[in-house]
C-alpha cells in the first residue's frame, strides 16, 4: 500500500520514521521525508538513490513458514497455560493464579497440613467461605471455650441456650451454698455420733446411708437384739427351709438346731413368718452387720443416729443436683470425687457467673462448623495451639490449598507444570517472535523491491528519469517537476511519504490520486482547509487525534 502521512508537527512523523528505521526493522528506505521547508532536492535524491540500492540487494525471506509454525506452536502452549491458570475454578470462584497469589500473601502461621475433600470442599463456595469466616471470628472472641481448653469448670458444658444456662448456674449456686453445707453438717453430726470412719466420697456416703437404711429396716422387724444373736449362724441352721416343704418339715421333726433357730427368730420378730422368710431375713441381718462393722464403728452392732433420716434427705437433694451438673459438665460425675474436691468443684461452678451465658453462642458456632464438615479444622487449631488472630488466615489457607490440589488432580497439565520448562518455552517464543519480525521486514523489503522493479519496468521513462536524477551530484530538477513527471515509480520506490499539509500542496500534483491511504496524525492540530489538498491525493483516509486537544 502507498501511504501518505500528514502531520503539522514534526514530532508526530518522527515516530513513524523512527519505527521504520529501527535496526531490527531496517525499512527506513521506504520512507520519503518531505516535511518542512528545509527539505532540499539533494537530500531527496540521496534517499531515492539509497532506496534504489536497497531494492537491488533485497533477498527472499527463506524459512518464514517454519518460523511461523514454531511461533504458533509456542504461542498456543503459552495461551493454553494462561487459560488454565486464569480460568475461574469452583468452588472458590477464583483462578489458579488468584488462589496462589492469596496463598502467598498469608502469614507463615496460616500454613497447615489439613486438607478438605469431597462434599465438604464442594460446598465451600466463596459465599459459604465468607460465612464460615464469620463463624470463626465469632468463635475467636472466646477461643479457649470454642476449642474446649478453657480452665473454667463449665468448659464444654452441654448448655445450648440461655434458659438452660440460667438453670445450670442456679443449680450450681444452690448446691454450693445451700445443699452442700447442710449435707456436710449432718454428715459430720452422724459420723461423730456413731463413731464410724468418715466417708471420703459421695459414693461412700451413699453406701454408708444404705447401711443405716438397711439396719433400720431390720430393726423394725426384729429389734436391735438380732444383731447380737449371731444371725449368720441362725440362717445356716434354717437352710433346709429353702429346699422345699418336705425337707423343711423333716428338719423340723429331726433337727433340734433347726427348731431352736426357728424359735429364736420367731421370738425376736415382731410378727410370725415362714421358716424360709426367717432364713432370708437372718441373712440380710448378717449382711447389714458385716457392712456396719466395715465402717469401723464404736459399737459392735448397728445403732441409730439422731439425724440419719435428715442426712439421707439432704444427701438425696445434693445427689440429684450433682448428677445433673455432672451430666452437663466435662468433669463428669461427682460420685467418685473426694468430698473436699467435690465441694471445691461446686464452689468453682457457682463462682463462674459469666461462662454459662457464653456457652450457647460457642455451642452454636461449634455446631455450625461441625455441620459444615469442619470439625477437623477445630482439631487442627487445638492440636497446633494456633492463636486466635490467625484462625481466619489458617482457614483460608486450608480452603484455598485444598481447592488448588483439587484443580491439580483434575488437570494433569497443571500438575506436571515445570517452571524451568515454561521459561524455556517463553525464551523460545521470544526468539521466534524476534525472528518473525526480522523475516517480516525482510519479506516487506523483498515485496517492495518486486513491486518497485515492476513499476520501473512498466514506466521505463519515469524510471530512467529517477535514476538519472538520483545519480546527479547537483543541478537536480525541482521536486514538484520530478513528482509530476515520475509519480508511479516514485511512489513504488518510496511507498511511505511523510509531509506537512503545506508540503503536500506545494510538492504534489493534485490532478491524480497517487496514494492508497492518507493518514492524518494529531488531526486536531490541522485545520480543515489545510487537510483538503491531502484528501484529493489518496483513495482512503484515516484520521487519528484527540478531540479534547486544543486546536492550533
């Protein structure tokens, strides 16, 4: 194409000339510079002579197809890699590049070996991850409670709402301040009165009260005397009564010891009973006596205490409270604890008035995370003692790294990516691109030479004139005459002309369209009336400029 560049300012045209004359391009001989009044005939002829010399030495661009194929192959590889790393991936809604970028910005404390898989990861969209992050921030307000490592006695208590929190706290307060003191006072009173070894745990208190209860039951049937009547021996004497009526009747007739034991127990018992019943109750009395003596009492036989029934009632109330508290708190049942330890635990539960009301929120956050399949995340925080300020970053790391691994598992090309190989492909692409530019310039030079020679062969007189003028050292004909007499050859020898609007009017004949395209650069600096002569000299026009620029 024959192109006429028109600009008022020299700088705009210099940009065109600079690009074409660049050493990597080498197409400066295609340009004919006619801008400005200082253009001399001698300079123009020198440029034409240089162009003719270049035309004679233009060589074919060999190997262009092979270079182009290699370039296209490398470009396809790079574009495909760019597509893979910039494609939006689910569930994160981020590309691989974005995920890696966010991972690199996270602090070292966010790193974790925990990974999410399957449905858990699939459900963690960006919106869901934001929601999870909000839960984490809520839980981080009470980090030790969320992780279940708080020193509070209410740690991990089963309290899911405010009503239950209030009830639990009220129960602990009542147990510590009312039930326990009443129970302990009565226990000490009964123990001191009976002279027994003090129970050390609530379970032992229960056993102690069971002995007193069972002794009371025996006394109601037989009185205290049965315990000093060797009830075990009496029970063994009545053993035949347990083997049926015939054996019992025979023993009654033939066994004096049987009859004596029966008579003795009937004499002690408040109401008559069968031998079998007497034998069973004698065994019960023997068992009570054995358990009583195991208490290390001052009396050899069970005796009554003034406050044993009150103690039993106080213990029942305390036992119900401690069982309920033990069921909801992490420390578990109170029964096996030392009495001093149990009392201390109750006081601790009663004195912590704040934690029970925090637990419903903690329970809600923990439940939400567990339902989302993130219980392992809590385990990870607990195992590595991660400080609360890094919880959100650690979740983001686990989420993004899990999603990134999922992408690598589904895309073998990304999984096998090698940075070194990629750099080699980039280097080869750059080399081929530079070679393409060189070959493209060479192809332009060759095509320009072919068309210039074709024009010179067709317009021999014009070509002869141009050669003669180019060969002269001086006395050149005026440029306007030369352009008017050899326009076809000149526009093929130098198909790219640069000029000012004034130069176009002064040097170019307006009777013929010598150019395929006229390009106005920085058009806002050219008055409309000055542009009209250039429009007459081309088939097409391109206007480039800034409409916001001030006019000349």
